[in-house]
C-alpha cells in the first residue's frame, strides 16, 4: 500500500510540473484588408515543442471575428535553417516581420499573360475578372524568396488564393 501511495504522489507531482514552454509565440496587428479603414486583424503564430520544429500560422480575422484567411507551414522547411535557434525572442522577431503584409489591390497584380505556369490556380477568365474588379489584395511571405497573395471577395465574405510569386531580397527587407 505504501508503494502505491508513493507512486501516486510521484504521478501527481509529475502532472503538476510546469510543461516546457516550447515555441508558442503570437504576434497580432490591425490591418484594413476587407475594406479601407476596416478593423481587421492579422495574427502570425508559431506552434511547436521547439522553434526548430515549429509550424507557422498566419490568420486574417475580420472585425466581426470571422476568419477570412489562414495559412500554415513548417517554418524551417519554408524559411530555412534560422529556426534552429531555441530562443523565443528570435521567433517573435521573425513573426513581427512575417505579419508585415503588403496590402494592394488585384489591379496591381500582373496580367495573366505575364504569369508563369503554376503561379495561379485560377483560369484566365476568373483571374482577369478578379483583377479588373480591383479587389483588396493581401500578400505575405510563404517561404524564402516567395510570396502568396489572396484577394477579398465581398460577395462571398471571404478571401481566396490569387497568386504566388518570387520576390527579391530587396522586397523581403522592406
């Protein structure tokens, strides 16, 4: 009986011990994505037991609380070896940069004829229609030297994947 009580005490103590912090970091900022002056929000978050194996999640939430867009990626695979650092502050600095999205309109996107194969999943008619409608567009990094752009479709009340594109070093440092 004594062994059982001792084992139960050890089990209870191990359950009460604080869990390791891991690499759970969140950065949030206000943006105007769905309309000029809108109080939408972008959140960049790392999730994982350590920063080397963390997954990154970008979420765009509308002022009414509905999610308009989400993107998740294993950070080390998408952005390189910089995630081997166990420091949460290094992750926070990365998430700050990642959440600094570019806001534009679909009219600023390249014409369909200028796209390379695989740059969009949309057919030409749909792509050109979205571009001509001059809808809000948000672009965020999707990997080293890569950017993903989504458009806001007011009729559907959500965002859709518009195009992927390569970006240069000068674009990433802005």
